[in-house]
RNA sequence: GCGCCCGUAGCUCAGUGGACAGAGCGUCGGCCUCCGGAGCCGAAAGUCGAAGGUUCGACUCCUUCCGGGCGUACCA
C-alpha cells in the first residue's frame, strides 16, 4: 500500500512540476543577492529544488527540533530526504530533521544568525530592502472635493501610503497620485450650495451644508465660478489633512483636464474603432459584459454628458502608459466598479501586460469606548479625519487604521487610541523603542558606537530574538505580495513583546556579554524603527 | 433576486491545504532591594456559522443553506 502511494504521489509531483515549473522560472530569482538574510535564501533554495512557487516557512511546533520548518517536500511530492540533503548543502544550515509525514525541520547555525545581526547593523535602512525595480503608480483617497475627508478616507490613505512605503523599500519607483473628480453633478451641486448659503437661501435637498460650507461660502465672492473655487478650497483642505496624516502625493491630476484635453474623447473613439461600443436609447455603451462584467456600461449619457466611468477609462490608460504597475486603493463601496474597469483593461489588451491591483477596504466603525459614534453624512455631523487626528494624533491614527486586514471592517476606538498604556498597541510598540534608547543613554553610548564587529557569539536567549528579526525581509515581501500592510502592525507587536521578554530575563549593562547584547538591542531597535517608519508612525527616543 | 466582503475564545481580530487552532483586550492568579513595571510569567476560555464534497491531510478549496455589511444608476 505504502509503495503504491509513493508512486502515485511521485507521478503527481511530476504533474505539479510541469504545471508550475514555468511560472517559477518567469518569476525570476535574485530577490536579493545579499550574503545574509538566511530565511530568504532557504526559501529560494526550496523553491528552486521543488519547483514550487511561493513556499511558506513556519516555525516547528513545540517538541520538535529546528528553527524553521517546511512542508515543501509534501506539497511537491519530492522525496523529503532529497530536499533535506540540498538544504544541508547551504552554509546557513546546521542540520535538518525529517518529521511526521515529511516535514523538514531546519536548524540554522550560529554563524548565520550572527551574520544576520551584522547585516542589520551594517546598513539598517537597507536591511530587507530590494534591488531597483519598475515604476508603480498608487492612486488613493481621490475623493471628490465636496466635503472634508472622513475617517474612511483615512483608512484608504493609511493603507495606500504604507503599502507605497513598502514598495519603495523593496526597490520600486513609487508615485502617489491624487485623482480629483472635479466635474459632474456633485460639483454643480457644490456650487449651487455655496450660492444658496451666500444668498441666505435654503440649500438644495441633496446639497452640501455644515460649518465647513459656511466658511467656504464666506471666503468666496459671488462673481467667482463658485463650483470651481469651492472645489479648489476643499481640495486644499484635503491636502492639509493628508499632510497631518504624513501622506504626501507626488502628483495631482484633474478629471476636468482629461476631458478638456480630449483624452476621454480619444479613448471613446478608440473603443468605437475596436467595435467595443454600441448605441442604445440615445446613449453610447461599452460592451463590458463581453469581458466578464455583469452588464454593459454607459460611456456617454443620452444628454451628451460623459460618465465618470468614461473619464476613468481615459485616466487608467494614461496611468498604464506611465507605469508598469498600478495600485488603486478603493473603499469597498466601490467594488461594483472593479469588474468594469478590469473589463476595460482586458478590452484594451492591458490585462496581461500591466498589473493592476485594486485594494478594497471595508468601512470604519468609530467607537468611543463601547459607544458607537454616529457617522451620518447628513447635516455635516460626520466625524472628519481632521477631528480624529486632532484627538488621537497621527501615530495612533495611522497604526489603528492598519491593525486589520483591509477585507475586514475596522473598529476604531477613539478612547483606546488615546490611552497612554500598554493596552494601546501603539504605545506598547513605541515604548519598546524608547526603552532601548534609554538603555543606550544610561550606558552613555550612541547607536553608532555599536558595529557589526561587536557581534560575537550568541546565547540561547539571543537566538530566539534573532530569528524573529531575520523574518523581517520575508514579511515585507509578503506584505507586498498580498497588498497587506497590516501584517506589519502584528509583527511589530510581536517584536516588541520578544524584546520585553528578552530584556526581562537577561541583564545587559554590566554583564560579561554587554557589548554583544547591546548589539542585539540595537538591531531590534533598528527593525522596530524601520517597520514603524513604513507605517508612517514615529519611533520616539523618549516618551 | 444577483454580485463582493465578513462569520474563529466573553470582546476585537490573526491565520493565501499540513504536525495538538493563535494574539491583544477582558477575567482570575503570580512577579518590582536590579538597565524605563508604559514591563514580565501563568490559568480559565473555542462543535473555527451549519451541512455536504474534493484531498493522504480542510479554519483554509468547491457546493448549498443560515446570519451580518456593502453594492447592484445614463450618481460620483
């Protein structure tokens, strides 16, 4: 029976290899040519030997030896002994054990762990980073300028900006763009609302009101193009808020410019030429249902006006011409637009050539303790991003926005975010950084006084924490691959905890191993600082 | 009706097929002559919404159903 099973799985593995072999080759190696970063190196080796695409290394469960564990032999059908042998050939591997049905448990040797710290200390900002890669264009927030940004926009900004920082770290040439929807009914309505307020009349039923509108109306004269002028003012407010939130854009583009420059017309002409459109009921339609969308979509309304979707097509063509890869950060309430945009991409032949990620994030529920905070948009009583920033500060706001997967709704507790205690994860993490800084102050040396040569030998206490640090480069790749910056908040919490635990059991200043322990602490500090930086959160030296 | 997301410990959530399901908060119980106690250690707590299926192996993939959110415009 066993023999039979082996033959079958063997055949299956050949099948898998044939299936997956190509994509592995295409992916290209050389994620990093660096000498250290053993976890990445082992990962690449396993992928090379098994032909698997993106393998996962785990930590062996309690009771098993080893520092890292892989199920790749099982998953690929390769004989575990063969893979283990290949791994034993790596300098970083002390030994391997085969356990259970074919898990390979890998023990890292002491030298590799030391080298890892040396690598961190020699160039902290570069550790875990990548080589030069192509241009990526991020589009985020892109609210129409009719009212203040609310907390949901904040989530989009935090996800987009942090993901952008991760892309930058990994070598991509990143651009952050703000697309302004400054045309259409909403903008007309904005102009009318301003006029009504100025004339002391009742604002139209679906119009804009609230304190911000009174201020804007007061700052404009009636002779201006009220819609345009008000839009510009509100856009200015948006950027002010985003600035406070540590989000900076490289460019701003206006929907109206695309229309004025006839780019939207051009795209529609091109679509007509390619027979992607038809006329019905006086409107011009795009055959998006031929490209996996639920229904066809209107490009030009029967009144002759362009739809938002039409200019969005023009905008995305423009973006695709400027970058190799596009990332759009959208609220989940826009998920209905994903397929139509993808349909357009397919129809224009971009689908296979340019990668376009659309990250959807679920809504934010604001709470104050156990009490829900109303976010009704009516009468302008919603909680703005500005108000949240003023109340809890940039660091807490950014961190909290990134604590959850973008797929999950986010519960944002204003009370917790303000709390200066270990209950608050931001403080917990920042505290670990400040505490390490304090140790160096106490010792009276600077971080630069510690160099790679101070790393000499590691005890068992150190091993655990080094393994944790060594995982950072792999984690960053995972964040990028899954468009999931929230993984960093969890990693930071665990890093902080690993440090506190270590510091609780080991004496640093005054011990025989003082120098090397300080070296380890500096490495921890550098990783925490770097990771916080990617989240847009500060790493204070004192609190 | 149809589509997308979610349903995991009292609460908020991690877990992109693998070895006995994890964390934080909350609850209960320990640890300060010592480098920041804004810290550490331990305990209790789960039929992973339900039922089928695929697999050597399913919280993870497929189908159906039940809950909740969002979307289903010639609005943006």
